[in-house]
């Protein structure tokens, strides 16, 4: 009887929108996120969550979105696609979130998205730069960062030409992430009529890279493309240095983290990585970034990382979209708002972003950074791609 009454009231337009839309009440919006809090990317996942919470707290302390505060609900995937599905089922079906934001991991997002889409829940700006986050087009997919494919497609041929490299090799994780890095680099090399001299893989979770390094050393590789994340990046470069193998190493934004030089030490100096926003060191010359970074440390007790910035700017983008959608926030009104939204360059130096009804990647621009004297230094402008 109650369900029938609700149906009648809805048909007559007598129920407010917040009584009809999952995750939206009169005074609150529920944001869900799935992070790795206990697995190999726990350092990333905790930073993303903290960055999200920082921006949410700022909003809630200063005001609201049309009278609504934000609440963040976090689940741990352990970087396991199967656990990501279970986490999505809980957030979508039990917790009744309005939107899934900043979910970390390529395979994890691919596994969880069907659960969300079945209930008309948007996958908003996941923390992965895989093309599947916006291709094929789906009205419920929004992506923020230049893809691994485009990052490597731009950076690898530029660095190859600049350093006059004749033999380029690759080591990559044997999954969707690693293949995206590899394919982007292959596409970039093709534009300068080159191909890989050698390619080698490793399984997710591997800790020994001696055979892969020996193979690349034997091939005379002068530059190595890294389809690696944290431990694998450090492990590969450390093994290479130990054996006297010293090519140029270039990774994607997945390896652009302070954990590389913190864990690997001096051996990591000289490594290159593509990136979209800079790591926020506490002593940044930019006063706004330094102030933000120090407030973050005071709040969470940890130094912020680039993944903290990702979480922060993703929630900021959500706030902009939800504000533009107006007081009657629904999935449809949010999509309409996002599809005409331009995100201005942020204080961290990220590029302008823009969405349209047919384009749900905000920007394909990235630039290059290098570890110099134990910290990342930006060494290029944003690459322009067709």
C-alpha cells in the first residue's frame, strides 16, 4: 500500500525530487568511493580518500550545495576486482549512494561499473587513466585525467628524439593497466618510425624483476618504458642500477608519486614520469599550494601526495556540477550540468577541463617530470595532442 501511494504521488508530481532520487535527501548528498586501503596501492587509496574528505569538510564548514551537505562513504577493495564488485554492491544497493567518485584502479572500475550502471549511478572521475573510463561513450562515465595511452603517446617519442635514443624497451604489468601504457608508447614510437627493441612483462604483485632486467640489458636498451606502479617501479630500477644497467626510465602518472623516491632513494634519481598535476611538497614555492599542503598535514598527520590532490579536485568538480544542476539534483540534472561545464585550471597547475554531451574526458593533456635530487621536478609544458 505504501509503495502504491508513493507511485501515485510521484506520478502527480507531489513528491520532492530528493524523495525520488537515490542518495539525495533534503539536507544531504551521499558520495561513494572505493579505494585500496589494505593492498598494494594502499598509500594511494588513503591519500585519495583524505583529499576527498578535505574538500568535503571545507564545503560543509563553509556552506552547502543548495542546502545539502556532503557525506563520503568509503569501501576497501584491496586492489582486487572481485572485492571492488562487492564494495560497489554495498554502496549502490545498501548505502544508496548518489554517485561513485574517484574509484581507484582500472580493473577494479571495469568490474564495478556494471553494478552502478544497473542502478543509474554515475562513475565520476575515477583515479585511473585508462581509456575504458570514458570509452565507449556512456552517459554515466566521466573521466578527468589524460589517459595512460595519450600520456605515453606524447611523451615517449618526444623524449626519444630529444635524447637521441635508438633502442626503446618496455616492462609492463600483465593486465589492462600495463597494456594501456605499452600501447600508448607503441603508438608514439610509430609516429617517429620506431618500435620496441624488447618487451617483457610481470604478474601483478611480483617482487623479483631480475630476469626482466637481464633481458632488457642483454638487448642493449637505452630507454625503458615502465608500465609499472610503485613497488615494481622501484624494484625494476633498483635491480637495473645494481647490475650496472642505466638506461633512461620513463613511467606514466601511475608511477608519479613521492613514494618512488622515498622507497627507492638515490637510485631513483633521473627517472621520468608523465603527470597532470604536481606533487604538493610542503615547501612549495607556490604559496597557495604550500598553504594547502600544510593544512592537509595538520588535518591528517601525513604529508599530502599527488593522490591527495586527485581526491580533492575530483570532489571540487562534483561540487561545481552539483551546484550548476540546481536544487532539484538528480542523475539526469547532474549529467545535463556536467555536459556543459568547463572546469577552470586549478591552483595546483592542472589544465582546464571541459565536458560535452558527446565527450566525457575533461582533458587529454599531460606533461613530463623527473626525479632530481630526491624530488619531482616538472621539465616540460603540457603536450598538445590531436
